[in-house]
């Protein structure tokens, strides 16, 4: 999903406590000199070379599958299996990676696959094994037979997510997957018999069910249902929300397409290009895929070999082809959107008219009821073309039939057909509540692959993008398509990604691939940053839908959970964005970037990756790494190791050194760890295994005295992030870093927050002085607080992770003037020259003892404030408003958030110099919050009479205000 909405039911994993590895397995790991992370069964989840090692085994057979099996037999003690069991592993795939391969093997019991785990991916090249991931499962006994039917399992899985299918009708048997249609739900339900194992190896019969609804707000889940009890043992969301008539290939099809988006200056100019299958006069771009090994079929042709279900809906000369199918979902109900395609163009000239109706009208709902349906066909055609571009681009990076891609016809090259990407344009557009999002549902190979593009519209106190149709924003389309890529390529054809780390990286990979595709195909207009996702729909060219543009992202692995909502896949995905961009730029620094013409040839698969510069090497390694991860419940550490292994396989480890340095620069160094994919407090490490690190000792003092309880965080955030050093309990003042410059934040009780930076040299030792000043407004230093609202003490606790609130929405009380009075620490008046304020919200806490138990709208965050001062004397006790004098009013945009909404970087701690003020007490008052003070959130911004956009009059956020810190200093 593109937007940071919550969606569907949360994931849950198989029950049972983790089993510790046996002494035999641990001994085998120690003897082999490898790094091992362990699965819930006490077997290896990942095995990689330790330290500076580059291989796990050499001298194995040259054939990849034989090498993989030989390695597993030789290390059977480590994996807890016998050589005979290795022989019994089923080959799932043997996918080339340069001169090497990723070999995926799977366990079966009585001919049934495991619904979770039971797979191992071995990365091999030239008889050498460089990586192993997965979770082979010890098996004891045989499972009791199923007593429930497939339909029982589907109903149980749907009931678990509060859906009901109505009557179920079997439609097709795709291998071992049975497909059903549900009378009361949109979309196909799929089920297959499987087994699952408890940590002790006990095996039980189960069903793997992929079921849900493909409506305006799709829900699709992969569930494991006990085949005897009907209990749902595990679940994760797959939403990241008849015979065909053969076409003909007469003529040269052409499409009118926005390569990037409509103009970002709000003009209605039709800047579409004409894309042709083969070169011809009047064509701006040739898209025919004539690279070696690619399918030679035009986008608008669908053969009849896939076993899919276009049925009578197939019309040659429209937006149905083997790789993609696009239709209109404005008023769709059930599956009738299958029939809502543009008018047939016998001449295959898909140059549908474009009037910019939704945007130019200012979201006027009359556009949606106009019988002429302006821009409908242009939107469908644009979505169709962009999906085909993504198909072809990813095909040349390895997302082929053998890697379970999405095609109606797989041409006999592997995998299952019948699953083209189905794109629904203007999905649910007639429903005003269906706005400002995009999603992708991805089932098992041969199953559903469906994306929804929505209309975008300003909404009071929620989102302030432009009136836009997501079908015209290529970055949004590419983002969603990449969810299908990663969910298919990682962990084999039937699993997909899950967990906090996995979901976060899924969002990041989608951002990264979408951006790189635009760069390599030359689709980015001059002056536009390609590393911004969603600039058109969000009306923000600087960072789009994210907190940061990818190329100016300060995050690192220690920042997991940094955002206002805490750990969340879109926010934490930006950590992986920062990591991967660091890796990309390291490879660009080493290998350069080719000309635009060469880069386009690389994107089309016509130039070898070795000749394509650092950016192409980077994205190739990223795709290769997907195939080296056998379990979808991955961590960022797992993905790092897979990418390093990919370089060893494809390029002989030529870039491992610079990649390690890049990973370490962003906290994923050799010592980085995560306990599981759900670990939201992982351990970061900034050192490489090559020993070229610098050692830094942080000397945190006040006037030469060591400050106790201090923490040093790397980056721009301190709240909900993991410190790297300090004097607090459990921390060391010394840490190792790969060479480079680092930003840091120091926090300490009684001292507030201090930002600083430092430089590290290779193989050096240095002390970094961190001179902190006492925070006069800190409760730990002796300050006290009185005033309005809730959680007053949280404003003076030296912690951006907590906050003060005035909540007046029920009584509709104005926030203006609401605030607190702080009696400063010390025995007498202080001379104040500087204050620090943070408006950062915190995650919802339904049990907050202070009473602020509701959700914290980002529009309730402070925007402008005023400080007044009072000095206590025998006759003045600073208890009355008239005893205070204004000394500082912040700029109106002290916390300057703009479209589409306030974000964490807009609200973090700011420092404000004030006129020298002598006082014992300061009054901190609200002037505005984001809702009433932000120009980007004010006024009626559309022409929809039923939609109020003005935040001050249309949102309860106008009556609430929050701030997390008020800190006061003498210097």
C-alpha cells in the first residue's frame, strides 16, 4: 500500500515457543566458522560466512542443484536432517543469478508441502555455496488425516477476519490449489492442503487459504487453518489493501501515456507521449521488447494458453493482454469491472482523449456522473501501459516465469499462467470515502494479482494533496506493482512477505524500484527529483508521500519506530530506503553511471549489467537477493546478507567491501541484529568486518563532570530509537564506526536534547566531547509545572517520546492561549537566552494514566507558540496571567508543515534564540496548532459541495493541541 493507513487484521504467526538449537547443531556451527540465526525449530534460519569470509563451502558439483544438495548433506548435523531427507527435498526452483543460481528446495510430508517454513534457499556459483536461508523443519511422525473440507477451511479463514463468503463454487484446479468463487465476496478464493509443524517437530494436517474480497477496500489474507479443528494457526495480509480468444498482431499498436505524470505545475497541458511497439513516424518511444530471452508479444495480445479467466470479457484491441489487464472501477460492484474496458480500437491506436477533468474541475463530483466519462479511457490506458512497462523492466532483472511473475501465458517457460496484473482504474471513485490511496493484492503464483488506483482529493484534517487521478502517477503505479514482485520472488511461489521488518522492506523496495525504473527508462522530467514517491498525487515535489525523499533521508537502522505512530511499515520502510540509497550511491561511486542512452539499453535488457554502471548493478543485486530468501518473515539483517551473497554469486564479491561500508554507515554493520521480523528494537552496529573502523569514545559532561544516564543516538531522532552509546545503564561510552561523518543526538535527564556531529577516520581512536547544558525546565533538574490540559509533566521530562496535550474537541474549546507555566530549576532567577521545543506526537496509548488515550492527529501538533516570563519576588508569586510579560513569539511557521500533511521531520525538536530574559517562571502558550495555523490546510480546496476541506472548520483536530518538550537554557 502506498499510504500509511492501517489495513485489515494484524498478522499472527504459528503458535508455540521457539525451540533452542541442539548442542550438536551449535557445535557444527562453531566448527564451520559461520554466522547462524536460528529458526523456531532450532534449525538454521540463515547461514552466512563469518567475519571476512566469502564462502560456506567450495569444491562442490558444478550443477547448482547438485551443489546445494551436496552442501546440505555435508552439513546435515547443522540443519538437523539426514542425508536421505536431503534427497527427499523437492526442487521448487533453480533460478539463474549471473553465472550462479538460487536453488530453492522444499520439504514435503506424505506428498504435501509445508504451509509455513520447510524451505531452504541455497546460493551457489561454480561449485561454491555462499549463502543459505530458510527453516527446514524436524519431522516426528505423520499427521492425522484432515476431517474438514476445503470449503470448511475457507469459511474458517474468512470468519477469522470477520468476512462471510456465502455459497462457494469450485471453479478451477491449478496444480494443488483449488479455486472457489464466493457468492457474497468479490474475487477468487484459493485453498490447498498442507502440513505445518510445531517447534518439537509434531506435524499436523492443515489448509493454506488465500481468501478475502477484492472490493473498493480489498482484503486478502494468507491463512493456515488446522484441518481437524478449524483453528486459524497463522495469518498475514496479502494486500500491500474460460478459454481466451486469441488476438492478432496485425499493425503497430501505440499508446498515449504520461511517462511520469501530468504537469506538476497544476497546468492541464496534455504532455503524454506516444509509445509504439515498433519504431514509426510520430512515435516518441519504442517499447517493443526485442531483448534476448524476452517474450515477443505486443502488450495488447493475449493468447489462450494461460488457463486464466478473461472468458467472454476478452476483446482484442483494448486494454487486455498477456501481462496486464486494466479496467474501470468507478462504479464497479462484484466482478462487473471485468467488462468495463475502453472501446475497442481495431487499428490498435490507444490514443484516448484527455481533458484533465478531475483535476481541472477541482474534484467536482459532476465529473464522475457525466455520461461522457471524461478521461476514463485515458486513465485505463495509462494504467495498462505502465503495468506493461513494469512487467518488462522487472523481467530483465529476473522477475520471469521461473520467478513466478504475472502473465496470462507463461509460454512454457515455468511457473503458472492465468495471473496477469489486473489494474482497476478510479477504483470506488463514486464513493467519496474511497480516496487518497493505492494498493496491491498478491496471491500465490497463478492466483490473484490485482491493484487498485484511486482518486485523490483534499480531506479536512487528514490529507491535502491535489485533485488527482492516481492512474496518471507512474511512481504510485510502480510502487504497487513492486509489491507483487517482492511477494512473488521472496520465499517461493506460495508464501509472500510478512512481519514488521518484512513489511517495512516491502514498502521500501516498492519505492526504490519505482524510482529506479523511472530513472533508467528516462521518464523523469527535467528538474524533477526521481527519488520522491507520489509527487503528483500529493502535490509535494520535495518528499511526496514519505517523511523524506529517498536521496535526502537521514535514517538508520537504530531509528526503528521513530515516527509518531511508532513502529509502522511505511515509516520504518524509509529506514531501508536510506540504507539502500547509501548502497546504491556507493556502487555508483565505484562504477559510475552511463549515458541516458546506455541506461535505457540496460533497462531493456540489451546491455549486460557489468556495463551499466552502479545504479543498475545495485537494482540487479536487489532482485537477485529476493531469490536468496527462503522465508517471508525476514529481517533487515537477513536482506543485507542476501544482497551481499548476491554480489558474491553474480560479481564474484567485487563490491562486497563498499557494500559493507554502506550498510554499516546506516547501522547495519557486522554486529547488527534482530531477534525476529517483529523486533521493533533491533540492535544497530556501524562497523564493518574488515577492521578499517574507527573507535569513538563519547565524553558526555557538564563543566567537566560526567553526566549520568545519558544516551547517544546516531541520526536525527532519539525517541523510540536505540542508542549506540552513553552513560545510561547497559550502555558503553565507546563504539566502533566505519569511516565517515555522523549526525548524533545526546539526551540526558536534566539536560534535555543536544544535536552534534562527528567525523570518524579509518583505524583511528578518538574522543568526541559532548558538552551538555542543564535544562532549566527539566523536572529531573528540579523544575515544576502547572497549567492547562493533560500530562503536564510530560512536557518537561527530557523525552520527545511523551507529550503534553490540551484536548478540547468534545467541548469545542479553542486551543489559543492554552499552555503551561514552568517554575524553573534553581534557587533564583535565571538568565535565559535559548529555548528548545518539540511538537512530535506519540503513538496512541489507550491506557495513558494521564488521560490522553485517543489517537493523536498530526494536525493537532503545535505550530506557533508564545513564551512569557515572570520573576518571583516577595510580592509576586507568578500565579496570575498579569504577572507575566511576553518575551518571545515564535515565527508563524515554527513547525512548518505543508502538503500533504504534517510529518515527523516537521515536528521534531527546534532551537529558538530569544532575547536575554531574567525569570524564575516561564509561561508556554499555544498560538496555533497545525490545523488552524497551517496555510496548506486552510480554506476550501476543491469544488465538491459535500466535502469540507478547511481544517479549522471541518476537523476536531482544531480543538486539540500537543507538544512533547519545552526546554530552557542559559546559553
